[in-house]
C-alpha cells in the first residue's frame, strides 16, 4: 500500500531520523483501547528505544514478519520476538527497552489491547494473567496459518470494518489458546479449607516474621503438596505470591501513613531496606520513597 493510501486508511507514521537508518512505525486506532502497529526497522547501528508503561497495562500480540528484536525490562526480564512467530505478552506498571540489531531488518505487526479493552473480551481481566505487575510472556510459537492470513489482510485493508474484524480475530485466537483445559476440581473437606484460611490469617498476622511454607504447613497441619494444591483451589494463586501481595499492600499503607522506608520494610518482613525497596519497586513500578514524598 502506498504511503498516501495508508494515511487515507487511517494510519499515522512515526519515523526516526534518517541518519539512524530506515526505521518507521505506522499505527492505526481500531477502537477504544485497540491499537494496530506495523513497525519496520533496519537501523545502521544497534538501536535501543526506551519504553515506559509505568501508568498503564494491557496485552500485546506481536506477529514477527521478518527478523528479530528483543525487549528488556528494568528488573532483568528478557522477551524475544522473531519472524514467523507470534508472541503474546502482558504488562503493567513496567519500564524497559526495545533493542534492535545493527543492519538487520525487524518487521512486526502488533495488536495492543489496553487493560480496559481486554476486560471486554477476557472477563477475568488483566490481573488473572499478571497478578503482580511487570511484564510476562504468555505464549511464543510459530505463527498459525490463520494468523498469518489475518496479518497479511490487515496490512493492506482500508475498510475500517475489515480492520476491526481482523484485529478481533487475532485477539480471539490468542485468548482461546490461553484458556486452560477443563480440569476435574478436587473435592475439599471443610476442615482442609479451614486450615488454608488459617494459613492465610497467619500471613496477615505474622508478615513481619520470616514466614516459610514449611512453617505454615507445620502450623496448620497440611503437607506442602496439599498446601500448594489447596491454595490454587481456594485463592487461585500460589502461597508465595499471596504473601508478597499482602506484604506489598501493607507496606504501601504504612508508607502512606508516614512510616519511613526502613520501618515499613521491617514491619513486612524485610530486614534490609535495599531488599525491600527493590521488591517494592518491582511490584508497583515506583519506589517506596516516592510514596513517602507523596504523603508529606
């Protein structure tokens, strides 16, 4: 499609300085919270682009058309994208860098679905896919024939309805692949449920202590296997992630009420302020000191 035809079809172009090489990204707003992006980069030198989603979250479907690129999160996570493969990632409150190799072409078609739009098509919402923020790769596999066909159609489509249908078809295929296969739910006795709830209460009451799963098991009378299995059944999460969430929410509340960073960390089980600050920033996407400043 010629450039003037793309503009007439609703695409807008962002192009880097020509001195950096042939690097452009065309985007098209499909619907509220749905964005289609076609990027085509061939940088002269290795290229790093900053990416900031500190105040946003959502899901991204990336169809690799040619070449490869990478995304590195601030906390050390690495995501890889390559031609002929479709990657599905979710993110919330994260910062990172897009990285492109020198003199290598990387062409991709991406569908960006923000958190509110995702809730229209995935009722459990973003939190079910990414409970604690950051960035997570949900799928990376060879592009299916159906997705490849939709991608080719979207690159040349001009009719808004055809574009909308194509984007939703891609989203539907990927969301369907994410749905877990039906599993037989075990029947749990009331006394086992009570033990799980007691373990949850211990997390709340003793989070300032060094809580281990072995300790919780001993206190409530469950094996480690049964604690983990029951926790998934009762709370739809792991005990470790639940404890982290409880600690972080309590720490945030303490900071908002004037506690110093070291005090908030100590009250939530962190004996070293640096470890607490790292965990807090990784969870929320901002430092505990910024909460203290906001509350003064």
